[in-house]
């Protein structure tokens, strides 16, 4: 049982050493560009592939619908860490070698595409059929309708859940340290090996991820306001 004086007697500098955190901050921040770059590149791949997967998932053609459903189900039902290992450690055995950063970008992109596909599909379906009928009446082609009529309306609906995927992606980049990507966790582990203070360094990394995610959430709110056609 914890005594009433436990927290008073606890040496807080053993939990978090501000001086060590401040001195280690430049070293840990050296990994921030990798975190941001991998997140953005992975999300870009995920959005592009997810868009076409969502169209395939909604298609009446079984040869498009079922492969899309299978891909989405498989990617959502397997750990992303498995794909990091497969791409970085497994693919060289079949003659395909990729750098650690490339492996991370591809793995996160392929994985996020499955989640993005379902979000985009639901957002596109939420636009009323009347919009499609009106577009056909105006003589717009299928792709013109999708680009100029449906996508702008679906974008605002998709923004909050897509932002959640992006936030998860930013935090998941910490897994890339396992395949030696020099992101923040990897740099923190180097300092831990020198100082032995894991608590301070991991808390420092957490305090860096937190404002980074706040910035992304704020950007999402601004985009939502921009696409708020009803308010305009």
C-alpha cells in the first residue's frame, strides 16, 4: 500500500530531470524532420491510394470491389509493425532492398490507405444522389462530377476522421525507430544509452509529440471552417 507521504518523499528529478531534458532537446529534435516527413509522405500515399480503393470498394464490378475489400480488411486487421519488418528485413530476400526511411513511408502509406478508403467512401456516399443527378443533367462526365461537385462536399465531412488517421500516423512513426530510422525515439534512445535516464527522455519525446498533434488539430479546424459552405 502506498503511504500518504510517498509523493512527498519521491525524488521528482528521478522521474523527470529538467536540466537533462533541456540539454537533450536539440539531440531529440534532430529526429523531428524525419517524423514530419514520414508522416506527410505516408499520408499522401494513403490518401491517393485510399481514394481509388474507395471507388473500387463502391464499384458494381466485382473484380474491383472484392480486391478492394480484401485489401482494406487485410490492412486493417494486421499490425503495421509487421509490414515494417517485412519491407525492411523480408524484401531483401526476394531481391528488393529499401532504405529504412523508404520502408517506413511505404508501410505507413499502405496501412493508412485502408483506413482512408473507408473514410472517403463513407464521405462520398453521404453526398445526396440529387447532386449526381443534377450533374448529369448539366452534362458533366463522371470524373467532372466527382472532382467539381462531390469531392468538395465530401471533403468537409471527411476532415475530422482523416485528421485522426494523420494523428495516429504521426504517433506511429515512433515505431520506425525499430528499423533504425533516425526519428525522435531513436535519438532519445541514444541519449538514454549515455545517461541511463529513460523516464526523462521518453517524457521529453511525449512533450514534443503533444504540441505537434495540437498544431495538426488546429490546422484541421481551420480547414473545416474553410469548407463550411453552410456557414458561408
